[in-house]
C-alpha cells in the first residue's frame, strides 16, 4: 500500500516477525524511515531519531474510522520531512530482522511483568497447542489474544500476522477454514490434515 503526505511520498511494507510494518520512501534506493506496530490497541512507532536515540513513541489509538498503520506511517513521514529521523537502507533494515530459527519464548517479551502470570502462561500453553493442532508455526512468544502474532502456515508456507482470538475458534467450533489472505491448499487437504474440520 502507498500513501502521500503533502511533503513526502511513502509506502508501507510487509510486516516483520515482530509484526512491525516498515515505512519506506524512495524507489531506486528505498529507505526505511521507521516502523509502525500495534500493541494493546495503541499504535506505536520506532525510528532512529536524529537526536541519537532509537526509541519508540506511543501514538495511541487513531480517530474512529481511521487505520492505525496509516496514522503511524504519516507521523513518521512528517518527522522524517522535519529532519527528526535518520533513514536506513531497506536491504539493511530487513536484514536486521530475519525470521527466527528454532524454539521461541513462551511469552512475548513486550508483555509487562504483571502480564507474566499463571493465567497468561496457561493461555500461552493452550495457544501453542492450538497452533500445533491446526498446523501453524509461531515465530515469537504468545502476545495475548488480541495482539498480532507472526505465524506461518505449515500447509502452504504463508507467513504474516494473525490474532489468537481469530485462530482459536468459537463455542467449541474450529476457526474458519479460510486460513489466511491469499491461496492456501484446497479445503479437502485442510480437512485431511486437521481432524477438527472432519467433525463438522
């Protein structure tokens, strides 16, 4: 997707394993001016600020009807145009965030200390078991039900952010058989791979 402010054209790239969207300027030599991401319904940005810090800022929730990622990207574009942000070459920025290999943490590091309790540990264990049952792979620790979680479809190889609240199903029913945006394997193959769909 792409958008333009009055001073700077930019586009929003695909999310990384932390569900952060790079905000990109330029075409021949694209640069990342920062990252936008959602946590507990707020939208945050992180960037290399020209004051020497590399920190995140909470922009809170967008106005009703507005998309948070667009609000966050526009903020970064304005800050870059004002000289407050140092850009990084796209290839360099993406190389810094490869998909993790091997086991991941049980709980996402962004979960506050008070969220690292027995209830959330139990929820995380249940979520990981549910992902395994439905052939998903987690690329990070459990972030809670309503925060984006970067996962991979083990049936077709798709990767991207999903929400556990959407992946767990409702009222004892399995989640939607439409697993993600884009084409997955045929529904017959999904039913063959996942017993829960054969019981419907």
